[in-house]
C-alpha cells in the first residue's frame, strides 16, 4: 500500500505575510469602510433631495418615473448591505485581543488557537475589503446616476399630516369610544364610521384623539386628512380645504366641483387614506371628495384595494344613515361620576377643598349640566375665582330659575347648554368683555379669526374701547379681553397663536342671545360663510341692527329705498371677492350706519352718495381696488377709524383726511406706488384726538425726518421702512438724529425691508431719550446683503416678536439674547446662517431664553442652534422646515417639564435627528407633528 506523506507543518506567519501583502492593493478594512461611508453620505443627500422633489411633484398630481423608483430601491438595498458590512466588521475578533488573552491552557495551545484565528479572520478581512470595494463602486455609480434622473420641481414638503393641538391628558369619558373605533379601523371591518350626538358632547375631542393615535401609529395609511365641514358648508370649500391639508396644488377655486373632485380622486386613488370630517350636517358625495373606489378597484379583492376610511361627526343619526355608515356610534353624556371629575378638572381645586358648602353647591351645579361636557367646562370655568359661598349659591339659583327659562323655546338639551352659557356670560367681569364675546359670532362657524387684523379692530370699531390716547392702548385692552374670554373657555386657541375660534355650540348660544330669542334688545342677522350669492330678502333684515354677510360669494347689491334699514348700525361685507360695485342708493338706505367693512372686496370706486353716512365711525377698505377717494368723503365728519391698507390709493383731495377732526386711527400701510398725499395730509392734521398712524415710507433720511416734523397730535404706531428704490448703503443706524421721540416712543411695529445694506444697528443717539420703549414687533424682510444686526444702548424691553425673512447673508441673531421678553423668534430663508446664536461669553455656561415660539424655515446651512447649552423654560411651539443639516434640537427631554406643546417639521428630518439617547426621541415623539410648509 503506497502512502504519501504531506508536510502539514506550515509556517503560519509566512502564510499571513502573503495575505497582508495584498492589503496595500485592496486597502485596510477600516479605511475602506470610511471611504464607503463618505460616499454613502453624498448618496443620502442626493436621495433626500430626490425624495423631496418627488413629494413636491406628488402634490401637483404627478408620480415618480419607474427609473427614479428603481434608483431609490437600489439605494435602500445598498444601505442595508452597508449595515451588514459594518456589523461583520465590528464582530470580528482578530485584533480585539479577545483570542490572544486566553487565561487557560498551555502557551503552545494558545499559540495554536491564535494561529487558527489569524487565518480565519484574515480571510474574513479580505472578504470585507472586497465587499467594501464592490459597494463603493456601486455607491459611486448611484451617485453619478442621480444627476440624470431629472425629478420634478424643487425641494418640497414631505408627506403632510395635519394634526390638531390636543391635551396629553385623556379627556374624561371618551377613551372607550376611541379604543372601539381604532379597533374597528385596524380590523378592516368597514370604511365609513359615523360619530353622532348632541352639540358639546365631545365628538370633536374624540375625533382628535383618534387622529392622534394614527399620527403616532401611521403604518396603515399613506395620507391622514382633517377637514371641518360646519353647518351650511359648501362642497367646494371642503374640496379646497382637503387640497390644503394634502398640500395638493392643482385645485383651483374657479373650477367646478366635478373637476376638483376628479383631481382629488386621481391624487388619492392609489393611496391608503384616513379622512376625519368634523361636523357634517348633510350627505356628502365621497366620490367628489376623492374617497371612493374606482370601478377597477371595486372589482378587486378587498385586501387588494387601497383603503379609504372616513370617520365623521354629526349631530344627526339620520346623516349617519345617509352617509351609509357601516358603524354608528352615539356619544352619550357623562355619568354623574365622570361629570364631577370633569367639573373638578376645570375648577379651582383650592376653592372646592376649602369649603364643604361650596363643594356641595358645585356638585349641584355639575348635576344641572346633565353630563354635557361643554356645559360642565363652561360652568366650571365661569366659577373659577369665585371664593364666597354666596357667589356659588347665586349661580345655582340663576341656573335653576324656572321663571327665566320658561320663556325660551328650546329643546331640553339646548336649554342645558344655554343655561351654562348664560351663567358664563353673566360671570364675565364687565359689559365690555361681554360685548366682545357677542361680536365673535359675526364670523362664520368654525372660522379662525385673526386677533390683530380682524377681531380687535372690530371691537375698536364697535366703540367697545372708547377711552384711550393712542391705538396701542386699545389693542392692549383687546388682548386683555381675549385672555379673559379664553380663560372662560368661550374662545378656543388654535394651531396658530395669531388666531382664535369659537366653538360652534358657543356660537349658536351667542346668536340665540343676539337674534333668536323673543324679547331680546338686540336684532342681529348673521349669514356668514354660507355661500350666499345675493343678500337676503329685504324683509329678513329690515329691522336688523347689525348684519354680517362676510365670506360669501355675493357679486352684486340691489337698490334700496331711502332709510330702508334705518336701525342698521353695522354692515360687514368682508371677503365677498366677486363684489365690484356699490349701488348709489345703498348708503342712503342706511343713514345710521356707524360701522362699514368692505375689506377684501374687489370694489374699484366709492359712490358719491357715501356722503349720507354722516354717523359712520369705522370704515375698512383694506385690499379694495380703489385708487381715489371722492370729494364727498370729507362729509364723514364722525369718522374715527379709517383703514386703507393695500388699496393702491393715489389721489386724495387736499385737506380731506386732515380735516377729519374725530379721526383716531389711520392705516395707510402697503399703498403702492408710494405717493406724496400722506405727507400733505398728516402735517396739517387738525383733529381733536391723538391720531395713530400705520404707514410705509421710503427709508431715506428725508422721509424719516418728515415723520419727526408731523403735527404734535400725530404719532406713528406701525412703520414700514422700504428701501426698494434706494441705492446700497454701507450700514444703517437707527440712532441717527432724524429719529425723534415722536417717531419712536409710540412705535409698536417696525418693518425694515428691501434695504441694500450689510450692517444694521438699532441705537440711541448720544444724549437722547428715545428708546423704542413700546416696540412690540420687529421684522427684517428681504435684506439681501445684510450680514449683521446689532443693538447699541437701545432698551427693547417690550419687544415680543422678531421675524427675519430672506436675509441670505445674515450670519447669526445673537443680539436677540438682549431681549428679555422675546416671545416669538421666526427666521426664514437665511440660507447661509450656520448657527442661530454664535458663541457669546463662556461656551460652557447655560443661557436662558424667554422664547415661546421658535420657527426655523428654509435654512439650508443651519447645523446648530448654538454651541452651548440653552434653557427654554417657556418654549411651547417649535417649527423646523427645510433645515436638513440641523441634526440636533437645542433642548432635550427636560423640556417636557416645562410648557412644550408641539414640534412641527418634516418627517424625514425628525427621523434623522441625532439623539444622545433614543429614549429622548421616544419621549418627544408624541409632541411631533408632520406638517406641510
């Protein structure tokens, strides 16, 4: 038998030297992986850009090409392969010393084990090096292909999901309903769910809770949509609101309902959609809302169809049947235990616990609310601050007073709510606040009312605030009254701090008080936002004292006889955009009119007959298309408030405005092209009161000096400095001599825009007392060359809001640290800014900020808020959009101990943030809301 002897006593070191000799060609594993990571980082940037462009194209009703979809799949696969390589590399133990630090066995055994490991791990190293080299080539190739993909449009928002603000404490009595509906949706049992019940029972709150659930667990649906319908809502408005919620740009107001419905259907047909539709009053065509299946989809198996789920609320079970709801849920009033729990949550706990007699009456008051949540909250808030037993006893007597309620023809359910509302109304501090509340019902149902531009000017125009020296004081009273109404739960906060809304049931009760009850002293007619194309019949409002027809589709007004509406003191036609002319007889038919709002109508000319409005005190022509005022305008001798914003007004007869002796507030801002009439009128103003002016001027020394030379009874309240027609300046010092006290001391709002300067300083001249002490809002807009903003001895103790918009060269805004009361910081389109706050002082110190609202939009280079810790004890709202390099929030989980309510941004930005600990992300995620720009 022949045998061959093979010498297996191989020199391991010589074998390994051969393996290592190949490494200079292939590269070391670690350096190769670093090169691959660098290329992957470039590829991720390309991928994110393309995804953004796809989202923008998707909102325009377009879809990505197959080539783009394939490219994205390949990038995703490569990401997974890189993760596997990293994992293999980390798990290798060859040079981790694990195998060379054996604690047992002989030295020869250790050497043998080590040699075996070296051979195996060296082979693994070579394998990893080859894999890295291959993947590096694939990554480079994918990066180069990205430039040829040609995706649609530019960077746009990600998948939008509108999320309403909601308390993180579960509302009393609705969680079982929510769990039932969520279980039904997740189980795929049906697609139309109707929630019904009386007004104020908690249907909207329930809908918000369900939406919150699917915001945090949104794997099932591609799109989650929130739309509010309201009574008398038009289908077209719903379609436009849906498009806005989705970020869909293709729908036009001028298109038919069918065309808009087709576009919505086309956009949603291949998507799994969950739609929340709040407060519907009649059957709606789901096809025209894009929420029905096509004929092709209907022929598919159910599990193959994209899901279209609709959850709606209504007061009527009949509507549920009309909508063919597959699941109907009636929301019932709370039981006695739940009712008391809700009452306690909204009461002053110290008062209830301090006096057994008060607590007993409080329990009786809660019973009178019959378990209706809105009534319970309204009464509880009305009694907050009431500390005497007598006050509580009187409230119980009022709500039980049968004599007061027997004359009111209301259903039992409505009467419960009206009693609660009346108690709350009567509990308001004074008639001024009560009148403010009633005025809120002039707007459409569920309308978000702008505090600054709509609501407070309305209150001022109604004469609610008569005693003030400058308009600043009237607005301060307005904000105080808003706070009182909010504390009483009679007005609700909205997503934006600039607007408020009225609960539809509270609005119903208010309208009952001003128009619907027998024997009331007020006669108002409110038909706002209901799609009117013509005014009501004359007999419907001939006896009215106030009439609101705002936000409709009225295109023409009919002729009326003289003094037809002799009792009418207020007429609001605001936002009837198709209205172009005023018939000559209209004003003669309303001789006692004191308040007229024609804003946002397309009126081009005022009739000469307006001279008959001799009682008029408030006139709002904002955004009308008038270019001249008739000579008869001078007959409005009682006019106190005149708003001419953005009217394009060019011709004003000499002395017309200067002779309006009762004028208190004149808004002539945003009138382009700039004209000289304003100077001639203001320098000769002969009024009996201090006139507060809002105005825009060229930012020249001459024009600023003009302001300082105005009549002593003229003060500037809001000023826009416009530099569009001014050549470049090396810097701009707002402390130069032309800034007199008359300009700065009452100035509350300052806009600086279109100036070509690289440095701007807010300062006080030496030896001067002007301090911008009233300045509340400061905005820098379109300052293309500006690199630096600074403060010099100026005390901006009352500055609350700062907006910086489109200042692409600005380096930082460190100067805002000098603003002790800053509430809102809003920075947009400052594309080269890398840090919001640059290093100031000791970088190890912790700075504190009073900011409540922080917005950072379209800051492509921003990578850091500040390079030192920041404390935000008051921060409530954060918005970050278009800041792809900002990888870390300027706060951690400690913010939850303060006031944080919401963080808004793109979903891919949120998912790619760096966290010191993933548990921080888990804690903050319930506060995150994905929203469109």
